[in-house]
């Protein structure tokens, strides 16, 4: 990936988001439903002054037709970073494929797959760059 000011800013933003997620995980630990982590992460993002949207409808184009709200992104931060949250025993290749597909369809530059059910959150984080 070529480094420039925009890329550096996005990498910095993704690090800040990961810091928020780690703060949530330290406070709650593993074992809750994804919706609980999403609500708490949203609160932490707001406390850190980050603009974001939750449950963002994403449309797709298929065979020349726009299909509205084909899926909903868990969280999008600053219209730049897609967050796909999980609370599963372990991340599987299908979870990574799902995050990559969502990232491609949303046309955002960076995606984070965050598994809050990991004992150590850092083991449940995957970063994807388009």
C-alpha cells in the first residue's frame, strides 16, 4: 500500500477505533451478544469524539439493478472505516470473506473485523485495506 497523508490518517483512525474496542473488551470481557458490544462500542466511539453510524444500509448493484439495503454494516466510522463485529468462538475464513465482501460493496478503504468473544481482543482483530 502506498503511504500518503490520507492513508496515514486512515491507519491512525483504525488504530483509534481498535483502542476503543479494546477499552470495551477490557470492561466487558468475552461472552456477551454482538449487540451488547455494538452498543458499548458506539458509546465509546462517541466518548472519543468519533463520528459514526450504526446499522448502515448498504445497497448493491446486481445485473444492472440497484438492490437497496442488501445488508447493514454494523458500524461505519467517519464514512471511511467499516466495522464488522462478531461474538463467536473463533474467526473462520467465512467471517473474513464476509468482511472483505462488505468492504468491497461499501467501497470504503478500510475494514475491521472485530471478534469480541476472543479471550484477548488483539487475537480477534483483522484489518483489511482495499
